[in-house]
């Protein structure tokens, strides 16, 4: 079983609040990813990191920001939440070059902005 | 640009039947292909990963095949059970360091 954690699992907040979604993995993976998924829709990559101090924007434009100060930690921040940010956010990690080369996903954070 | 298509979008079958989910991709130059399962409101669980040099992978009642030249993969589920009800996602990676591209998934419902 993958050791990748996301907190909180559910979050309901008001418009304008600053929020940080946490993602941690204990597998020592260099590569980490954030995806956004609306109900019943496909996953969209919004941020990724190839290691400490490395962050890149994904395919879907997002008003969120990320940081990667430690290998195991990849938090996502929204400075001022809006109803349009309501979605599920999924964090993932991967270690290419291993035998399995599998991308592991966390359980997700379901965000609702009122 | 790589595009991944999954057919059908939704499928309902009686318990006990064998079934096949289809995935096609437009660029056959891939590094690997992965099948995931997603339960409602949850994250993704990796089911099978096929490297570009492989033709198939098996895990329990699941068998995934890969035909790179034709840009196709299938996920075969034998003796389906109600617990198999979920959305199944196909994803391809072009290079070792490249991003994964997902299909939209097939929503599977196994009728008891």
C-alpha cells in the first residue's frame, strides 16, 4: 500500500480565505504531482515537482501555488479561495527507474468554497 | 499531442460475467501504460502497469494487454463481482520523465 497522505480530507470554507492543502509521502520519491478533478470528470495536472526546490505548472491553469522545501512534503496553497476552486485535489508521487515505476495517489482533498 | 480515449464511458453488467474495457492512444511512442481504479470521491489505486516492451500483465482476475503499434490496451476482468464497481482509468507516459496522460475513464457497475 502506498504511503502518501493528504490532509484535510474534506474542507468547507468561505470565499476569500487562504488555505493550504497538505501532501506528504514517506517513500522518498523525487517526483510529486497535484491534480484537480471535478465530479465525474477527468484528472487535470495543475502542478508538479521533480525534486526539492523544483516546481512547475501543469497543463491546467490554476491560481494555486506549490512549494517543495522537503522531499516528502508538497503543499498546495490558495491565497484567496473562490467558489470556482470547488473541486477534488489529488496528490501523487513517483520514483522513475524502479522496477514498478508506479504513480501512487493520495486519498484526495474535497474542497468546497462557499 | 497524446490523447487517450476510453470506450465505453459507462458499462453495467451482471455479476459473474467476464468483461473488457478498452483504451486507445494516438501516439504509439509510449514509455508505459497504467490502469487505475477510482472509487467515488476517493484517490486512484494502481491496478497494472505495462512497460512499452511488454505485451501484458496479470494480477488476480485482471489482465491488461498492450498493442503499442495499434495504440490500444485492454483491461480484462474475469468473473466480475459487485466490489469491482468503480471507475477504471487508463493512463500513458511518453518518456520516463514525462507527465502521465489520463483517459476520461469507464464507469463500471456490476449488478448483484
